[in-house]
C-alpha cells in the first residue's frame, strides 16, 4: 500500500519525517515505494527546520498562519490551529496536487498529536477538505495521545484531545490511536526520548505497507495483505499491535530435528509473537470489541507454513469472535517470526470515553473560571474609575 503522508504540528511533522525515512529504506533495500509524498505542516517555522528527511522546500515543509502566529505556533489553542488550517488549506492541497507520483497513492495518512494546538486543531479540518477534494481515496488519521503527566498538569491537554478525537472521528475513514504513555510503560528510558518513540510508532507500518508492494517473487507471500485488504479493514477507531519472536541467525546444519518438532516450535513462536502484539496494542482495548481485524505474519520463507497461519487465525478468532479477519504472510524477515495485528471498527475504547467524560466535566469549570476572571477584572477597573487616562 502506498500512502501520502502529512504530519501536522511538531509531533505530526516528526512522525511524518519518520515515514519519509521508512520510504528511503524501502527504496534502497527493497526497491519499492511506500510513501509517494511526505509533507509537514506547521505554524512553527523552527519545528519545520528541525526535520531531516522530508524535502526541505516550501511545498513539502508548509508553514501556515504566519500572519497570525509570526511563525511561533498557536500555544495549545487548537481552535486557532483549526482556523488557520481552514484559511491556508489551499497551500496544502496545492502541494499535494503537484507532487509527482501523488496519483499512485492508495490513501492518505494524516498525523498529529491530540494534546497540542496546531496539529490537534488542523487535522480534522484538513481531513474534511482532502476528502472533499479526493473522494476516492480514504483518509486515515493517526492520533498521538498525550503522556499521563501532561494530562494531570494541564487540563487543556485533555480538552484538546477530546475535541480533536470527536472531530476526526466524524470525518476520517479510520482513526488510528497511539498512546505516548504506552511506550514509556514498556521502557522507562524512553521518557524523554521522543525520537525513539517516533521510530517505534512508525516502524510497524514498514512491513504492513511493503508487503503489498513487493515485486520480487521470493518476497511475495502465498496470501498477500495488499491495499485492498487494508482499505477493507481500516474503519473507525483502530489500534495496532506488533510482536516478534527472535530466531537463531545461524543454525547448525546437522541438527536432528523432526518435521513435527520444527513445526510445533514455529507455531509456538508465532503464537508468542501474536500474544505480544495483542498485549502491546498502541492503545489498550479489548479485541472482542473489534468488527474488523487483519494480521500479517512476517518471517523467513522457510519458517512459514500453513499450520502456522491457520493457528494464528484460530487464536485471533478466539479473541475477536465477532470480527471479519483478513490476513497475509510476508516472507522477508531473516531473524524473527513477527506478527502485526490491526484491530479496527472498535465499538469501545475506554480511553476515548474517559477523555470525553473528563472534558464534559471540564467545560462548566472553564466557563466558571472565565466568568470569575471577568468579574475580578471588572472589580479592579471599578476601583480606578475616577483616574484620568493618558489616551
Ligand atoms: N510521540 C511524540 N509525541 C510528541 C512529539 N512532540 C510532541 N509530542 C506530544 O504532542 C503533544 C504536544 O503537541 P505538539 O505536537 O507539540 O503541538 P503542536 O501541534 O505543534 O501545536 P502548538 O505547538 O501548540 O502550536 C504533547 O502531548 C507531546 O507529548 C514527538 O515528537 N513525538
Ligand atoms: Mg508546535
């Protein structure tokens, strides 16, 4: 599958930059293209200059809202991010339209964090505009949820997140959720290492996108997970999972292995990888709430067999009994049996519900604070009523 990738704001731009790197890798190592265009859109010019792989011209690193922000961001006010995107949407659409291989792409992937201002505000507006302009291509929104400490220290983060999620969910074909906090829980050394988290967010897309674009016979699976399967799978709230079981790189040629033993070890390793993928979902949710599921098995060709594919399917069927399950195998990896899982059309995601509930509670509180500020200002002005003015 080929994606036109557009990142909004700091977080979105940096992850789009990761996708540009994945494309360079796919090009140089596998001779294939997975992102015909990668763009970053921001109200902050410094953030745009910090990128490394997205082309550095103004058509790929797109500065919006210069008059309103002076190139310094919108300071977490996502309503302003939305307003600026609406005003400058022409710039973005023109840049996409004039990209050389744009029409080869199967879909759009728009990326932003939900807690900031620019990306959180701009992504829903641009999803809507792109869908109107290109009704035949699905638009997927990848939304990065804030760290827990950001939610506790700044209520605006929670409110922005709720506003962003509600808005993207009403326009995007699918909303792929990724929780920053999940990466820190897994490995606390990642706490301040954003670029490593960004790599971990983008990396699972590599095999998923490459699998359907392979041209070399030895890397084409017996069942390919292609753009058609992915488009049929990606609907509504979506999460991703990835797990792998390492394989020994060098095997002793004279090892006395029975066929049966070998197969059962492979199946065991495959299930282990699948189990890891389900335990490490990009946002916690129940697989049984998914309406559509896809999995991709990627492993060395000699490690793949139909039993393994079937076992993995049976295992997933047990976890997601109501879902339509699509699958593919990708004989490419050398050192592991890896499993990618996409759970889509989720009917319930606790974290989304929590953001909505907290924001509904916050709204009257914000209103009360606004009124109290206005009252206090009025009182102060009143005391100084009789002082003459220099103006
Ligand atoms: N994973 C990841 N999260 C990031 C990154 N940069 C910022 N964030 C998260 O994104 C949220 C802040 O949003 P930003 O993307 O910085 O905001 P913005 O869209 O640039 O908007 P303004 O700066 O307010 O104009 C917080 O939750 C951060 O933790 C990044 O590079 N990677
Ligand atoms: Mg910013």
